[in-house]
C-alpha cells in the first residue's frame, strides 16, 4: 500500500513561446541598494523567482528555495535571483531578513 501525492493539478502544462529563448532583460535595485543586471550571470543557469510577501505559496516555498540555493556549488551551480512583484520594498527587505536568502532580491524590476 502506498500513497502518492503531488502538487500537480493534472492539467496539461501551459505552453509558451518563451521556452528555449533568451530571457527578457531583468535588472533593478536590490534590497541591498545595489543595481543588479541579468548580464551579471550571462552564460550561467539562473533560477528567477517572482514572488510577493503577501503570496502564501511564495512564503511556503521559501524554505525549499533556501535549501536549493545552499546546495549549489559556488563555481558551477545554478544562481538564484528573486524579483518582488507589486510589493513594498520595506516588506520585502523584512521578509528576507527574517527568513534568509543570500541571493540578489530585486524590489523593482526596471528591465520589463
């Protein structure tokens, strides 16, 4: 006897014309006050996490994102960047101070 659980809804995956294409420009100021640009990780794998401090699934997945980021080799691993969506920069900063995350966190994406 076994139980199998998944977060997948069973619906067909959303198809997009963006798969396999160059990422759109992402740049902006981080919670550290530093300007970050997608070009800084050109040629490397990058996980872009769009989130909001009012998004319950975003909050719930944060511990998994932390674990993922911490287990990446420094020289060859996947990099992480978070982009706050429609959120207050002070709330974003407080969230990361409380919950951790040692990667760039953009409070405003100016590369849209």
